[in-house]
C-alpha cells in the first residue's frame, strides 16, 4: 500500500477527474432509478392486489340477499295414528330441520370442539387459525390444515355451493367467503348460524343434517343422543365417505376419540363423562345398518298411490307443473298425514303373503328387460313380451308361457332369446331379470263413511321397485265378472222402482239382441233354474236374470249408474276402442272393454255400504309445508248420491244373502253382518269378492298377470278376504254392527214365483213346496195384485193334455204358467237346454191344447187361478157342462183379472 504523500495526491487526482465524476453520477442515477422502479412495482402491485381484492369483494353477494338456510328437506309420511311410516327425499335432500333448542348441547359442542374451537369468540374468521394453518403449510409444504370457521363452512355449502373449483375460483371464493362471514355475524346470532350449519352438513350414508343422521345411524331423535353418539356424528363432517361410521368404523373411531379429547380439553365435558364416552361400544349399535347404495327404502303400494294422488292434487289445486309438484314432494320437507292404518295393512300383508293360503306356490312369471347397444351405436330395447312373441310366433312354440314353475328352465329360455338377439353383433348395455309370484292378488280396504283408504296391497311377494305396477290402483284393469251386477243391474233395478227384491224373473234360455244373437249362458252352461226372485238370482249369481233386467232397464241406464258409482275405466260409444264400448247387454255380466280397477270397485261398494252415497277415495287428510302451514286440506272428500237410501238398504239385504246363502258363503264370518258379491270371469282367469261390514269395505282380486292359466284350486280368495277382515275387526274389538233399516220399508208376504200377493191353495201348494215368502219392499212398490203364475189344472192321464169331460182318468195339478218363449229348446250348436222347472211349468199354448183322445162332455171341469179382486185368493171358472163330474171339454182357464 502507498500511504505516502505522493500516493495521496494521485488518488485525489483520480477522484477529481471528469471521468470518475461522470461514472459516479451514472451509478447513483441507476441506483435511484432501480429504487424508484422497485417502489413503483410494489406500489402498483399493491394497488393491483388491493384493486382485485376490492373487485372480488364488490362482486360478493349482498349480505341482505344471502340465504344460509339449507335447501332440500325430506318429506315425512305419517299413518292414521300419526306414526312416521315413510321418508321421501331426492339426492341431497334427506334432512329434517330441527331448531337449536332441539339439538343437545353435547352435539353442538362436539362440532365446535373439532371444527371451530373459537366459534363463540371470533367475528366470522379465525385469524389464529389462519396463521396456524399458514405456518404448517410453510413448514410442511402442504396444505394439511384448513382454517374455515363454521360460519365460513355454512356460506360455502349454502351460498357458494363450492364443488370442483379451479385454484383461481377457490381463491376468489375464499376471499368472498371470509368477507361475508364477517358480515353475516353482524346480522345473525351465533345460535342461528350454528342451527343452519347443523341442519345443512352432509353426514354420510345419504343423511343431511343432524336429525337425519341421528335417525339413520341410531334410530332415535337427535335430542336423545349420548355424548359418544354425538362424537360419532361430529366426526363424519371432515369426510362423509371416508369417515362413514358403518363403512369405516375404525377411521371414525380415531376421529371420535379426538372429538371427545377436544371436548374435554375445551371444558365441554368432564373427565368422568369423557371416560364413560370412550368406554361406550357405540359402534356395536351400528351393526346391521345398511350402507347407502347397497339397498334402498322401497315404498309400499299405498305410498306409491299416495304420491300419485298428491302429485295430481298439487297440479289441479295449486297449479304446479308435474316437475314442480315432484320437486316439492321429494325436496319440500312436507308432512303428509295419510289415511293408512298400519295394523290393518300389516294384517293384510301377512295373510296375503302367507304360503299356506296357496295350494301351489311354485308358479312365477318372467319379467325381463334387455337393452342392446348395436354396432352402429344405436340402442334396441326388448322385454319379456317380445320374448314371448318370439317363442310363440317366430318359433311357433304355442306351449310357451311366461308363467312357469322351473326357474332353471326360465333362465334357459331367457338365455336362448338373448343369444338370438346378439347373434348379429352388439353388446348388452342393460339387463334385468326378475321372477314374480303367481297367481297375484290385489286388495284394498276403505272406511265407507269417510272415504279413507286404510289398506292397499298391489301384489303378493317382495316389492323391489318404487312406483312399480300396482294391481290395486288404476294402473291395471281386469274383467269384473258378476261382481259388476249389483252396480250395473240390481242397484239400478231397485233404485228406479222397476223391480223389487221379490220380482220374479224366469231363468230360461235367452238370447242377446242383434243380428248375430248369442245365447246367454249361466255359470253351469245349459242349465236354467226357472222362475226366481231378484234376491235369489243375485244370491246364486245367475246370468240370464241379470241380462234380462238390464235389457229392460237398457244398457245405457246401467252404464250411467256405473259412472255414478265412480267406475273410471268405462268406454262410451263415442270413445269406442276398435268399435268396442260398454253400452251393451253383456255389461250385466262384466263384459267390459277395459275392465275395472280394484280401488274403483272398492269405492263403488263402499257407496252401497254408505247408504247409497259415493265418497271419492282419499289417501291423506292434510299436507303441511316445512313451516307447518297447511297447503292442502283433504279431510272432507267429494261425495254424491247414487242410490236412494231405501233402495240401497234393499240392495244390502240382497248382498247379505250372497254372503249367508250364496256364492260368498266362505267369505262370511259370524261377528259381523257381511254383505257382498263374488265375480268370476270366463275360463276362471279373474276372481273377485267385493264386500263390506257396517265398518269397512274391502275388495280382493286374484288372477295370473298374463291370464295364461285358470286359477282352479290354487287359491281361495274368499277365505283370504274373510281371514283379513275378521282379524282386523277382532283386533279393533268392534261390536257387531248392523245396517239400520230406514223408514219407508215394509215387510210383506208374497209368492216367490210371481212376486205378487200369494193365492191361498195355489202358491202354498207349489210342486216344490210352499212358495209364500216374506220380503222387504219400499212402501211405493208393495204389490197389490195376486199371483197369476200358479194355476190348478186337470190333466188327462192318458194324453197328458188338458182334460175334457170325456177323459176317464184325470189328475189335478198345480203348475206354473209361463210364456211359450221361455220353454225348452236347443242351442245353435245342437246342445239341449235343461230347465229345472220344465216338468211343473205350462204355457198358454199347452193350456189351450185339449185332449183329443176322448170325446167332450157337457159338464166342465174346474180350473183355478188367482185374481186380484178375490180376497179368498182364488177363483173357479167353468166351461161347457158334462154329466161326468170333473170332466170338461174346455180348459175353462179364467182370464188375467189382476187389478
């Protein structure tokens, strides 16, 4: 180093040189410039950040318009005793709202302890939590901890719906979330925020909100949860799938332990409570609960129909579209109070599904659906019906039926059909195969006074699908057979006053009108019972009398009454289907274009049981919204009069005879006066019993879904009906009821072969016994004329014709006078008719046919017939005289002189 004077002078010279001074100035300039630039960048960056932040804040929702209440609540359905029987919800809506005072403090504290320990202290954002999370992120390089408060989480779930966000979107949402969290806490209390949060959160297994979770996991109300159970539920929030206490009990238990520890350390529970909760084997109580996705809650047939009715009512009464009505039902948190009686429903389900009620329980039908994705990308759809057509029409296998007894054989049929469809290529896109028990049953019960449907069974066997085929509702119609007679024939006949219970109808060969007239046949083809009262015809269900009555009333009258009885499947001539309609004579026997539904028949017979007043069936009484307001009051159903009370009571008396002495004897039980009517269709493919007691009306149908087989002795539907109804009445401890006789009904003795007043010595000496009976009438239909059906005639024993005075051997007989058109004959196929009273009946033609073997004499014989004016009930008339007593040359039969 040169520290001498010379060195110092040299350095001074260098410093003072122009070059050096310029370099120094430039250096200082650039340093200043860099500093200014740096400051500008910082300032502009800060402005940019602040501007962006301000822009994000300004674009945040207005706190006044923010709604943090959860959306989508489960609808609850209750039975007639207000017990919950079904929950309806769509995805994300399986929640039931509870207020904060209904949520136990332990559950509130469990969530706070694990999710937001300074919840009661911060103003919406937790700065200590944010700093802690940032420190951990910087030290570990991973965002392993979040800092969202409960307030922020509530906003995230109910305002931002934050899912599948990009990084930029997440940052933007976080800024707005924190801003709104602070704002929200200025307008909403901590309890209100916590209440909304606890009703919002996803708690796994399809449960949203703490009430749904408490019900789902522990089958108890949220207010009843123990500390250990509270900790289990609070543990789920972080990962509803990964911490599901059913699927991942071990993971949930680890977090539950942390929840309990936090609760203890934060002073929410004592050491003793902590120890007790840790020792509680809470997960053992979760065993047996099904995982969401492995099984679903299948609605009952009753609930299926209730949903249909409620949807329709919301559309017609409230103006909803179908989509809006459906959304309200599945997401609106409604409370629906149904009319279903759980005890009665269970009795019906148990009896109908009891294998002991079926002599052959091995039949089942194939239900198959196949979707194939073709090689060109198009889709083809096939069903079991198309499979049946392929076997029967394409292959010509006329023996093939979808109803089988061998499951292996059924699967082989399905497999062969599937291979046929796939032989040209393509792949299976979707496929389902199920087997349905056969024969099937439908069953309903109504309270005839209120119109409330108490029971609905749409089929026997396991129900695996929601809103599936319901054989008891209007989903399906079947031919009613003779069960239609009281509605289309006998009820109208009595109501119009055209007939009485005692009116005599001749069960004899009879043809439908028309150019191609067909013979009306009874159940026992070719057999006819002769003269019988309307009550008797109804009791034994003879067909000819029913058709004759409807023909006199006209089919249009029968059709009109069916409309009033609420039969919704009628086909008018104006709306004929391929030329077929229901204004026809065969309507009397249930020959209908479409058939009838079970519930329609139940409501129709309920009208008879209810003094002739029809009440539209209802499935619920009221519907409340999520806030408890009534949106539909359905407690007063629609009604209208079908039959007047007197004629209705007479019809009930006739239906009582069906149960006590007729075709429904096996449905009768002693504790109640059962009334009703059976119905069996041609080939025994449908069987019905529609009946009632003074308390309830019930209808049962039995048959194979595809009409492929006769029922035979497989099932006795009457016995099933009786077993269900008798059990229900006994369980309810109902006293023996009665059908109150109205004023205006009188009881009168009449002749059962004419329906008129009896003639002494004639009607009481019928060849088959005393024909004098006592029957009920309305006061205006009491007969005033005397029987002219019974006649006393003298018959030549040799010729068999009416005796003359010359006949040496004569027998006196009491016979039944009938029209010549109602005598014996042959059907068009040559088969003979068999009429039970043929040997004791006589026609006008036969009465005029005198014996030609013996000559006539002058003194007539006596022929006795009834008249309306003779109070002794008989009258003797004479013809030409004869010296031989008891012989005539003329029948001497008097003319008809009824007043």
